[in-house]
C-alpha cells in the first residue's frame, strides 16, 4: 500500500496534485505557523530560527509521529480544499446566496459590470468612427485593440451579466455558442465532452486546472487576513496574493473560454452525428436545428416537431 502511494506521488498525477493542491496549503500553513512563532520574537533572529525549524522538518530532524501528524493534516486540508473547488469557484463567478444583503450587492455589481461594458462599447464605437476619418494615434490603436478583446469577455445581454469579471468571462463563452449556433453550451457540454478527442480534453483539463489553482490561492490568501492580528505583515501578503491570483484568474478564464468556444465550434457536428441529428445546410438552418437539439436533450422529444434521425455511420 505504501509503495503504491509513493509511486502515485512520484508519477505525473501525483506531481500535478502536489503542485496544484497540496503546495498552496503548505504555503498557507507555513505563513500562519511563522506568524504564530514570530509573535514572541518579531525580529530577524526569530525569522532565522523559524526557517531553521522548517529546514529541520524537511530534512527529517523531527519525531516521526509529529511529522506524520502534520503530513496527514496537510493532506486532509488539501483534500477538503479540492472538494470545495466547485462552490468556491461559483462564489467567485458571482453565484452568491439569496440573502438580503448579498442579493442587493449582487444586483449592484451586475449593474456596474453592465455599465462598464456599455462604456467600453461606446468608446470602441468612437474609435471606430475616428478611424474612418483619420489615422489613429498609436495609443488610440492600442486602446481599440484592448477594448475589442475586453468586450469579448462580457455577455451581450444585460440579463446574462454576472456580478464579477471572472463570472462574465465564463458566461460570455457559454452565451457565444448559443448566440451563434443555437446550442446551449451548458446543457450539451457533458454530451459534447464524450465525443471530444483526447488532446482537446487534455488542453481543456489543463486550462481548468490552472483556474482551480488560482481560485484556491485566492481563497487561501483571503484566509490569511484574520491572522493579521498576530502578525501585521499577513494583511499585505494576503491582499497582494488576492490581487495577483484574481488578475491571473481573469487571464486563465479568458484562455479557458477561448478553448471552450473552439471545442464547441470544431466538434459540434460530431455531437450532431453522435445523436443522429440532421446536419444543418446553412447558418440559418443551424440556428433552428441547434435550438431544437437543445430542447430535445433537455426536455425530451417534442411530438409536434418531427425530426428525422440520420442513419448512423
């Protein structure tokens, strides 16, 4: 059993789990333990002694029982954090509980995000009109390119706007598929996943793992703030960690969204064939057939809409 566990940690899966799940918990534990130890000796000598103690632990200069207990605690904490990936991610997306204060805050943030999108859209239109009349300055040209990319990370409908930029980046990718092809990406994703090639699944999985890592870092950085009463320096470390993780999270969400859209665009007809659904012959027909396919999968066959299945093969 121990040899199997050691072999798993030494393999690719174990290294990925250590890097993306256990290492953030280990870093959080190190910072909190350092704060607890330095509260009585907040000087350079105290910091040096704490580093020596951790180096001694890593080199095995501690009792086996204490090391085993600490290791089990870290692994259990990492497993709990991994199990909370989905709810923690959804909270950062903007799926907040329907409590009175949070509901009001969610609506305010949604409206703010929609106003930001409208302001960027107005500015982009101004630059497009200016470009038709004169040559844009380098700064204006760069701003136009930035606005063009930034607007891709927002849904086009106010009703679909999320209260956070992270949530909007993911929602925009989902909404784009339905707006272009009539396919509800959320409903059909589990079916599409089963027909995707393995390299595509690997790319999507890696992008999703990067997002999950940054979500964990953000929450762990947030959990450093309550410890600031023991060591003031944990407050700026936590705030900087939150800002860094969220900024990288927005970039990771954009990358994942692009891959998500590309997977749907390139392999949506594989889904049609797998479900024996008739292939569209035009863009207008694709919108109608895509909506009908979504209804068929979500609600079941509609007796009023007789769709002839295609022969397999």
